[in-house]
C-alpha cells in the first residue's frame, strides 16, 4: 500500500502515520500538510515523506495522488469557533479543498477515506446519533464537513471512486495541543490540572460527549485502509460513550491521584448537550475493534503531556517551546477554555 495522508502532520494524522509505519502492508507514507495547525516535529522520527503545501494546490495534489493506492484525507481547518470567525476560510479548505482531493483521485481511483464530523448532526435531540438521522449543522464548520462527506459519496456514485467517509466525534490523546484559543476540552483540562489550576467548564458540566481515544480512531482508519473498506453512507467513528464534563474531571482526578477543581464559566451559545454515537454501523464493518477505555486514554494523554512538555503544534509556538518539561508550578500563559464542539 502506498498511502497519502492529507493533514498528516496534525494531531490525528501524525498518530495515524505512526500506526501505518508499523504495518507490513504499508510500503510508503506521504503526508501533504501546509503546517497551519500541524507541525513537522510530530513526524520527526517516522519514515514519512512530508510534502509541505496545500490541498488547494491541484498540481501538487495530482503529483502526490499519482501512485497512491490509498488516500486518507484529514486536512481541514478544524474547530467550530474558527469557522464562526471566518466561514469563507473554513469553506475554502474543508469543502473546496476536499473537492480538490477527490478531483485529483478521479483519474487513478485510489481508495479514499475521509474525515467528517459529528457536528453534521447539529442539535438533533436523539440520544444516540445514528447515520440515518437528518443532518442539521449549526455552524459553518459543520456545513463544511457535511460537504466533505456529500462530495465523497457523490464521487463514489458518479465516478466509481471507492470511498469511506467517517464522522469523528470528540477525539483526544497524545499530540493534541492545548494552550491556544481553539483547544479541545481534554487537552485544556489536562494542561490546567497539571499546573494545579481548576479545569474550565462552560455551563454546568452536565453536557456529555463521546470522547474517543485517538488510538481507537487510528486503529479503525488503518484497518479500513488495509482491508479497503468502503461505505455508501457516512459511518460514525465513535463507540457511544456518554461522558459528562464533570465525570471527565473526576476521571482525570483519578488518573492524577489528586483532586481536580473546576472553574465554571458562562454557558456557550450553541453548546450541544449530548453527543453520543450509535456504533452499530461501525461495529458491523469493524467487529474486532475494542475502544480504549477513558481511564487508559487519559493516562496516556497525561503521560504524553508530562513527557513532552507542552505539546508541539502551531497553537503552541506562542506559548511554551516544545521540549521544555511541563512545570506544574507555572501558570498557563494562554489558558484555553476547552472547546467541546466538533
Ligand atoms: P489538526 O488541526 O491537528 O489537523 C489538521 C491538519 O490539516 C493540520 O496538520 C493542518 O496543518 C492541516 N491543514 C490545514 N489546512 C490545510 C491545507 N489547506 N492543506 C494541507 N493541510 C492542511 O486537527 P485534527 O483534530 O487532527 O483533525 C483531523 C481531521 O479530523 C479534520 O478533518 C477534522 O475536521 C476532523 N475531525 C476531528 C475531530 C477531533 O475531535 N479532533 C472531530 C471531528 C472531526
């Protein structure tokens, strides 16, 4: 297998490259990344060829797609608040960029796996989001992710492109940056707790998410690539865990072996109360996968934070230089409030 990973220098992408690098079936890994939120240092010790550039560069894409048997398209401008700040920029990368990737794949028809998001469900009241629910994105980001999966399925129907669009829920784990305005909730919690600060919670903390350890996500992605799994509908990539922010705080305290306080902040407009996946379709396609339990995933995340100082990644450059040990006595210079969207 010759795999092209777009967005491979990012959080999920670099974890995926590490897993792919350990597979006998994988002959070559190429990453296309513009390093806007990713970081080349995430790939430093991996046998990966990094092409620094944008998925909006169709010439570059065409060159990289030629010879790839598998394309795993993760490149995106992530985050709901980012898309609220600049919807056109999110559309350009996430929707138009995906179209560029698919168009580049039209001639040689590699297997294409893509990342959509639970944000396409919007505020659907169904306790478990199954793939047959109507989609109602509430943010420009969610709309761009709906476009991502819709274009993929349209290319499958129109041009016989073998595709597998996944809807990721709240993915967490090593390499996920904290310390910037758009940080996700788990790195924000871990970063605060390691500094002895209260974890920031918007609202009452009863809002629940289907937090999914990145190792479980990359296990499914790698297996999908090896077995060339395709689907005529998007597939949730989460396991139906219902974890409130308050119980997340308690689980983190358990892992750290000391109490963790919360700082309650104003509730955020548009913050969805419940976001749990139905995993029925996923487990039908990947019956052998077992999700990493929260406590184990949190332990690995905390260890990574401790080992690597502040995480590398664009969001960190202005805060703590990578490689510097975490000093829990130092206050965080750029405290994130923890995004729970996506
Ligand atoms: P990330 O920001 O760490 O990774 C995105 C990568 O894409 C970065 O390395 C970035 O530099 C790169 N990129 C951005 N614009 C690009 C462009 N124009 N050309 C080439 N590369 C570009 O985010 P992540 O959490 O690893 O997300 C990976 C994918 O998963 C994204 O598509 C995201 O929308 C999706 N997703 C993530 C989550 C989550 O919880 N992390 C949830 C739902 C969906």
